[in-house]
C-alpha cells in the first residue's frame, strides 16, 4: 500500500489533488481511497488530504499516520503543523516552493532521507503561468509523479481530463507536465550528484 | 393590531356591502331591502344563485360533519365548516387538508370517529404548512394538479410555533391556501396567551393581577401584515359574523394559485368568557369597533376593505367578554380601555375602515 | 462497472435510481453533497418526475416528507447531527403514521460543544423513534442500502434511516458502483401506499388515540419492526442475487466463526477492524469482527448466535449514554443474557477522533489482560481531564469562575492561544 498525505490551505485544491491521484490510480486499475480532513470550510484554513493506493481493495478508514509521501502545498504550514509527522524513513517529500529545502529550514530532511526522495517544485508559479491563478494542486501532482512514480504521468493527465472542464483541463495538464519535467530534471541532477559523491 | 399596512398604489376595491346584494326579480317585487343575505336569515330562494351561501346548498360537501365535540357556540367549528365547504365547492371536491394540532383537530377526530369527509391529515403542532407543502409537491410530481391543498390551524399553531413553516411555504411560492382560525389564545390547552392575544386580555398566563392588566401592550404579531410582507398572491381577513364574506374570500383564494392566507376571527365562548349564543354578535363587534380590520390584499398591497357599517366604541365589545371583566370591575381601568380605543381608532384610520356614507 | 466516486455522489445517484418523487432537504455538514447532487439531477431533468423542495429547516424537511408520503409519493430527505434532532418530533410522527420515508443520516456528533465530525451520537439519540436504523460498513454498502431501504419501507410501512459515517464515508473517493436503473426498477416496484390522502377515497390520518387504544397501537409499531428482522435478510438476499453485491443484512461477520475475541461495531470502523483482525490472526491471536448493520430492529437472536462461542466481546461504540455508559453494549449485553460471555464497553471515535489500528491492538491486549475500565474511553487523555477536573474543583486562579471545560481543555492542548486561566 502507498499512503500519501497532502498539507495545504483551503483554496489550494488539496482535496482535489487527493481525488485526482485516486482517479489516476483507478484509471490504472489500482484501488485508491482519497479523503479529506478539514475544519469549517473557509479559505486559508489548514487542510489535510489523504490518498491510499493498493492492489487490493482498501478497508482501512483511519487517517494516514505513517505516510510514504508527504506533499506540502503551502510552506507557511511548515512550522505550524507537524507536516512530516510519521513520515517513513524511506519516505518522499515534495514541497511547493521555488526555494531549496535548506532555504526553507528543512536541511535535516537530508539527514534522514535520500536525496532522490526529496524535491521542491514552484507549483504556484507554474500554476499561475498556465492557469492564471496560483492553485498548485495539479503541478504538485506532476511533481509527485516524477518523484515517486506512484502512477504514470499519462494516468494523471487522463484524470485531469476527466475531472476538469475542457478549458481548465488543458491548463491543469500543462501545469502538471511542466512540474513533472522540472522535478524529473532536478531529480536527475540529484541522482548524478549521489552517484558522483 | 397596531402596525400600519403598506400603502395601496391603486384605488382600493370596496368589498360589497351585503345591502347591495343583487336583488332577484322576486326580491325587487317585494320592495323590501334584505340584510344578512346569504344565510338562513333570509331565504336563499330570494337571491340570485351567485349570491347564495354554500351552506344553503343541499348538495354541500359538509366537510366537517355533525358529531364533532366542539363546545357550544364554537366560532372555529362554524368558520371551518363554511371555509371548507366553500373550498370544496370551488375545487369540485378535489381538495386535501392538512391540520395543525389544536382545538379543531382535537374535537373533530376523537378516535375512532372522525368528522372529516375530505382527505385530511394531522401531523404536528408546528408543521401544518410544511405538510401542506409536501402534499402539494407530491401532487405535482404525480401530475395530479387538479387536486388542491388547504392547510389550517389555530392562532397558536400559525403565528407562534408554526410561523417558520408558514413563512417557508409563503416564500417558496407553494400552491397552498392556509387558513388561520384565530381565537386569540391557546384554547385547546386551557387558554394560554399566544402572539395573537390582544392587549389587556386575560388568559391563564396573563392573569390580571395588581400591576398586570392582562396581556401586555406593545406585543403581538400582526399575522395578516406578516403574510402581506411575503407579497403572496392573496391575503384576507374575515370573521364568522359575515359568513358569506368568508365563503367568498375562500372562493376567491381558490381561484388563484400560489401561497394564499386567510385569517378568520373566531370567538371562543369558553376562552373569551362570552355567551355561547353571542359568538357571531361578538365577532361583528370586533369588526365594527375597528379592533379587527376586515380586508383583502394581493401581492403585498391592500386591495379591498370591508367597511364598518356603524362604528361602535370598543367598550361595547369588551364588556361582553369575561376576559376583559377586570377592566370594568369596581372603579374599572378606563385608561386601559382608552388605550384599546386608541388601537381601534388607529386601525380605522390606517385601513380606511369607515364607509364614505357613514351613519354615525 | 465501478467509477471512482465520492461516497455522497454514489448515494445520490443510487437514491435517484429509486425514483423518489419528492426530495426535500435542508443543508447541514456533512450531508450537503448528497442533496446538492440530487438538486442538480432534478434541475437537469435526470431525475423526473421529482419535486425538489428547498425547506427552511430540518423540521420542515421531515414535515414536507410526511405530507408527500401521506399523499402516496415516494419521499426522501437527508440530514445529520443537530438537524436530526431538530426534526425529532417529526421522526416520531412519521413512524407513528407508518410512512415509508427513507432518509440518509450522515452521522455527526451532537453539540454542545459544536462539532462537525463523525460519531454516532445523532442516530443513537433517536434510536427509539420507531424508524428502522441501518448502518453502512462502507460506501458501497451505503449506496446499495438505500435501494433496500426504499423497498423495506414500503413493504413494512415503516420509515428507514440509512446511517453512513459523516466525512469518513460521505467525503471519501473510492471505486463505487451505482445500481443500474433496470435492476432498481425490478427490485423496487411502484409505491402503493396502505392508505393515502385522495379525494376519491377520503381518509382521516392522525387522529388522537386515548388510553383505551394507545398501548395496542404502539405494540403494533413494535411488532412491525420485529417483522422487519425477517424482511431485511430476505430483501438483502434478493438484492444480492440481482446485483451481485451483499449489503444491508442484519449483521456482517468477519472471521468470527472460531474467534475468541470479537469486536462488535457499527459503521465504517468495520473496515479498519477487519485489517486489525487479520493482523491479530497473523500474530496468533484468535479474533473476529462483527458489524451490526441493522441496529433497529436489533437482531438479538442472530447476535447471540454469532457471539455465543466467543471468550470475550468488545463493543466499540461511537456514542454513549451520559450517566450510564454504553448504548450498543447494553443491547448486546441483553442479547447475550445467560451466556457468561464478558462484554466490554469501549467508547471510541467521539467527535471525529480517529480510531487507529495501533489503538485497537492495544485495546485487544488490555481486554485480554482484563484491564479495561467500564466503560473504557479509547485514547482518553486522562492527564488533560484530570487537570480540568482539578481546575473545576479549585475555581479559577483568582478564585473566580473556572471557565468552560471546552476552552480550558483546548488551551491545555495548545490548540487555542493560552490566556489567563
């Protein structure tokens, strides 16, 4: 089973991100369960969404306490919410930022996780370029796919096509593709560095 | 009733005076003028069919038939019979009724007997308008739009506990006629004060004690005006003193669609402490003093007024009811009576209740 | 063919296939997605003929359903939590009148303090109102249960509430099937009411009944629900035959046959329990899980048969009766009378607190060791409650009022900014 936890704020499409990933998995014939955890619905409030993927039907109904991957859609949450709580030793981290993890004050992640498990992607900027609004969810998913390969990029793009109306689907797909390309490239660099080191 | 009605933009229709009933050739031949036409007081053979009371028709539906347990002189039983038979005639018998908990419901359905000869449901105290909405929605979904819906209840179930459901029914535009039988207190439970209880009236929860003149001044809800504020197609007030007028208003209402509201003053001899034979007379006095304006409104504006025939001082009305006896005991409370007179005067002025050719 | 759907949408689509003629609803979290979807289906003509009525309160919602059902139309509404309580009077009225209304309850806690998250205190508070109460173990069952509910309601002349955990099920996206229209039509015949408001055959509905007949009338209501104990399995079998999925039986057993420890629960926690049972068995412990799917009527005999061989029973419940303890466990206790099987009452998951595998494993250990409190509140932060109790007894620091419990506890947990206590 693969368990993902996404932290963000209301209005960033965090809940939709989890749904999209579950839909992408479904398209691949993988069982997936996505669900949110939020307070009163208002913009800007912290929101957590979860997604489980498995080959077998998923019976579990508890929140994801020990995720395989954590995505942080809003770095301002980093020092408010325990976003990395329970993250597995071999887990993945993806943060929405144009800065590096060190610049975000997350240098210690390097100590615990291999370089090719960590990534940042400027998802809000990418989204603004393709959608006109800084809603980072699709871009983050593109980055997540590059980072974890939990689903194929094509499946994610198909899910985006299903979930959004025509105009929005194109922008979201482009955002996902660009984030995927950039994250893959950065991970390629990280791999080369790891090999050289 | 102390609030002002919204101004009318068109000249108001005067609700016809019974004196102006269309005379049949036979009546004209006698040279007599008949009052109180349309009741058993003057034989309906002397009237045009269109002026004849529904109750005079041997084929009347008799929606609430004999055997019910109402008190002698019950204004509500009288009003309900006239209202429902008129509604049944207007709808060709295609009518379903939803009734709130209250006197009418209790005295008409002592299990295993029922007085009702039309399809009738009693659910709860506060929900008759919502149940009526549900019936209308079902009929619409079933394509049975020839069947009409009437909701009814007392003042307690309408103005207090049922107001939210009633307002919702009005606001949604549901096709329901709602009739409130107003005896100005919770009579079924032993005469407790409601938001329709007039100032100074004695009820079991507004006893006239030193420092308490009965029900307080400055309270209460003007339900007809509240209904008008929803700008529903038709609002009317009526009393059991003018039963043909009540029938005509029900018929008028059933000719329309959408939410309609009729507020009927129904004296309760037990709760008001009045003589059982004087129910109609007291209802007439409520109108003739100006305390109970009789009018019609359409889409939120007063469209017709039933003028006072001969203006009477409120004391004539109050003295005949024990619920006001404390105003006249010993030295009396003339200042309270004066305040009630002022309320009546204000109604007369605001609704234009005096006929142009007024006999004073 | 399944689709990846939100639980609420699967329920809404399934309900639509049941051809309700009047849908009336008032919004309350977490039921909103269900009624929004139905509203769209009616407006778009997908669900027709159907009147969607936007009512002004939950009390009005149930009242509109009563009027509609009494007129012979198939009526549906949905609510949760405070909304269910607000229509309490109408619930008793509907069941007393024998109206076959179906309602989804998206289980949510009752305030005060206000809480929008999942537990069973809403439906439990109305367990005596005469409605059939079914609890779905997962979203597929939640959807399919509505088909059974409509059929059960009209056959038994009883209203039925289908309970599904708010947020946990309503807002979860997973692969779900919506029963095909032809299947539903074959299973659910046109509604022919026992009596209806009809000018062609006038009846009086809702008369007053005095002491001379009330007992008998109420006994019949009980008898009708007891008949449902036979109807439910039969209807569940028929539905399973038609759609190939089992749902809405009286009980759902997982590896109970030879289990020494059986955990009994209602609702979606059953999925987590099945995982825990598998983990326990892999570790050599004999365990099973039993879902109570029909809570009213309560399947006393079937439960007794399922649990007779257990060494211990843990009833995991998401509500409790203040001043007494467990609700479900009281019924389980009664069902097992004379069997000498210890029944542990565990109150868990209140107000949306997660019930985790970790806690469940620890719970089973404690049960086997005999160290459970009675009732046992799972994951209770005893330090916090003891501090608050001490605070209450001592008064405020300045000797003034100790303040409200909720705020004090939230401050203690650091969730609310600390201020003078």
